[in-house]
C-alpha cells in the first residue's frame, strides 16, 4: 500500500520487480479506499493461490447464519429472530469490506482499519456491533476448521459516548400536541411514546404491544430480552390515568381493528426503519412549530422514554425499579438507564 497526499494505492509487485496490478482511490473517500483495498486483496490472494473459490468471509457469514437458524430453539447459543434480523442488516457492511478475504487472512490491523473507517463515516457504535458479529462468525469458523485463531480477540473497540438525554415533560407534551395537530399515524406515534414513558417500556415492547396485553389490572408487557429456552417473563404496568388515556385513544383511532395497540396504517406493527423515518418527520414538525412560537424544544426518540422514566422514578426514591424495567439486578439500570446528573442523599447525622 502507498499513501500519497491525495491518493491511496494498493499494488502487487512480482518477484522480477514488475507490477501485477495497481488500484487507487482518493484519500477523502474512505468507502472507495475500502473498495479498492478489497479488490487488491482478492487479486493478491488469487495470485498466491490462497483464496478458495467459496470459502471467503461472505461464505463463512452465510454458514454462521445457517448454523444459527438450524439450531434448536432450546439451545442457549441461539439468537432471537429479531437479533438475527438486525445482524443480517449489519453484515452488509462486513461483506463490503471483508467479503472476499479468506477468514484466516483477516488480521487485527484489518479490523482496526474497518473500525476507524466506519467511525469516520459517523458510525462508531454501529461498527462495534458489526465487528462483534464478525467475531461470532469467525469463532464459528474456528469450530468448522476455517481458521485457528480469532483476530477479534482483545481488541480496543471504538469509544462511544452514552446517551444522557432526559426528556422534559414539557417536550413530551409538546410533541403529543403537534402529533395531535398532524393526526393520523403521527398521533399514534405520539401516544405510543407517552405510553412508553408511563409503562417504562422498550421501543420494541411498545411498538409491538398487543391488545391481549390489556388487562383489568394494567398492561402486561412481555420482557423483551431473554435467553433462548428461558420462559417468557412479563411485567405489569398498573393503570394510571395518563397510561389508560393513551392506550384508549390509540385503540379508538383504528379504522380497522388490529391486534396491535399502536398499529401502522395497514394494521401491522411498526418496524424500526418505518418508525424512525416517520418519527424524524414528527420531530421536524415540532422543531418548526417551536421556533415559530418561540417555545423551547429538544428532539428526543422513543428509546429516550424508558431512561427518562427510570431517571424520574429513581429521583423519587423508587426502591423496586427493577420491577418496572424487568431486569434481574441493578447493574444495567445504573449503567444505562439512570441518567440523574445530581444524586440526592440525606446529610449524615
């Protein structure tokens, strides 16, 4: 590899000093650099006879997903369907960078190059998840004899800044007000966010909340994250007036009855991408209206509702917060969801 001021080049020099090939790309286009780098690796491996026709990294990731999907539902190693669906989206970036490489040819320097490149493109946290997927695929490769060591071991992943947003109640109310003005699916989404705040719900839990979860005592929410083979656990969000009102209004909006409480226009559950696209539009409407009326407003997401609710409850001294979050201990609550900037305590007597 040669790095000039403007161009990065990859070339292969034969034993007699001649150049077998050279691929170049502008330094300011990291995705183009990654493309030519992959082409160069593929050509070099072919010249050296090191790349089997099928057993490249794309092939191995395919085999990893096949292994996962054929695994017994009771196997503790099996991932949930939702996790595998997300992993299949994450693999697209891995295929672009590592796809043509032989798994055994991947070195830590290649992985750091990937992490750095994705960070420059503004996705450091996503890159960490993608490399985590690559690590699991490579570990499966060790299992079936494709490589001896996993190059992902003991890496320094991209540093990420955890979210610290605590949404002001005025922002939640303002967003619901604008959602009500816009109507339709925007109002459904605003009501979902409000219900998520009161029920301390994860985004997936609330987007996929079903009518059968509504009981006389409250809303019975399946706790989303569990290990394969473990029985489904539930948490019961007992009714208060705001939660009851949000649920009832969402159901009253349905022109055709759906099994989902916060159903899309077609009656199904919102997927993550559709929700995100529509939510960004709602937040843009909120910002525009707030600017026109000189009203303070800060964007937030459905994922901010849960930590905002947890933070308020902990500030009020809730001693059974894990009942609301569904966690078995306080470790994740303290690390992820408690966003208090000031922690209060009584002075020592």
